[in-house]
C-alpha cells in the first residue's frame, strides 16, 4: 500500500486507531495516561496539551486514541490489561510513521469538527515525543495542522494550538512555526476574553519565546501582553507574564519593550491583593527591566513618551519603588525575596 496514493476515508479512522494499539505504546505514552488521572485536579505550570471540554468522544479501550489522548475510556477496562501497561510490559517504541501519515490524511479529509478534535488531540499528544515531532515535520504535518488555525469551530482551533504547542518544543519545528506568529497574535486579539483560545495561543508563544532566536517576532506584541494583565483572569495573566519574562531576559529586546505603550493601571498589580502566582512573575519581569541601564540621553528620550512602559515603571517619577517597599511585608517569602533582590 503506497503512502503517496493512499488517502484513507474518515470512516477508516477508528479502525486505524484500533490497529495501532497492537504496535505497543511507548513508556512516555503510558506516563501521559497514568499521570493524567493523578494530576487532573492540580493546576499545571506546563504548556503542554489541554483537552477541549467541548469535544466529547467515545473511545474504544486499547485504541491509539485512548492510549495517547489522556481521555478516559468511557466503557469498562480490564484491570489485568491496565496492570500490564502500568508495569511497563507493553512493547516500547514510538508510533508507527505510517499511522502518523494516515492520521494527517484523515485530518485533511474530515469535515466533522468532533472528528477533527479527536485527530488533533491524538497528534498533539503524540508530538510530546521528539521522534514524532521530527516525523510530523518531515511529513509536512506542521503546515497541515496549522491550516486549522482558521477553522470556523473554536474547539478545533484550540486543539490546533495545543498540537502546535507540543511541536514547538522542537527547535527545528520552530523554523516552520514562526510564520504563524501573526495569526496566533490575531487569535489572541480577536478571541473572547479569558477563552481557551487565548490561553492556548499564549502557551504556544511562551514556547516559541524561550530562546532569543524568534523573540523579535513578538516585539510588536508587548502592548497587547501588558493589556492582558489588566483585563484577563489569573491563568491568562500568568501566561502573558511568562512571555514578557522571556522577552525581557534578552537585552536586545529591551529597547522595544520599554518603548511599548503600557496601561498606567499595570502599577496597581504590584499589590498584596494580587494573586501570588501573578505577582511573582510580575516581579521577575520588573526585575529584568530594572537591571537594564539606559544612557542619560536614552532615558531622557524615553521619559518624553508619557504612556511608555519606561515612564510607567522605570522613571524616577514612577510609583514602583514605593509599592515594592510595601511588598517587603508580603506573607509569601518567595515574593519578599524577589522584592528584596529588585531593591538592592
């Protein structure tokens, strides 16, 4: 059966998912399953795949989708079979490349939002492993998956972002993913506030900005990220601050950051009432800014920009210093330590 001539019908997808189970899941896939149930009630700091709450599917026990997607199988399971998997006795190895190809073909052929969610979720979780990240790139899968960023169904767009997020953990994949930054930023701007779409998009930008190679693509997004700190919920605030912290760790980005328009109300977040997870990252961001030392001439130029971040946080007229002093008595010791580092 030639891969180039075979285009599977969507109706064969379930059969495919059952066939792959016979190839054996890797230990990493087992970890996804076993840790998912124990951590599902804990808030995660990771930027990995999240499943869409709206894409409800019925999975067959032992299928590839059940093994990879972290979704619980709806019908009963055999305890002995589960024990074998938990003990690591299932044959190790990655997914068969031909199955990844078939999943990508099914994705392209599908017109059903629920089916697209299932396939994207499976591909996204498979992309948690380096070997599959490379294979998906080699199969032109990144561009295939990214094509669904404009899908009319919000759930499909969320799963697309989640899959791209895991693919972004691979440096070579980032070279292909960088072209979608404008589209991802547009999704953040146009999606409903505090939506899964915004959160998934920010997670992708977080991974893309971990190294300084592609950070310049985000220099025009600083104002958007700062605005999210004012109007969004805690989860989005934390994720926006992760991106800002990544950017501010690069001295070459500092000129663009301090010139960005900043809402004056950003200052109000330096307060004991701010969620500790948000405040700690905000202090890290502020610490990066404070470590930057502009020349007197550059500082004078920045000072003239009334709504610039430099004027809001770094200028001598800023209220930041007094607010930091008040935070020295914060009940969280880690926050106290971070404030002390900034003030010394």
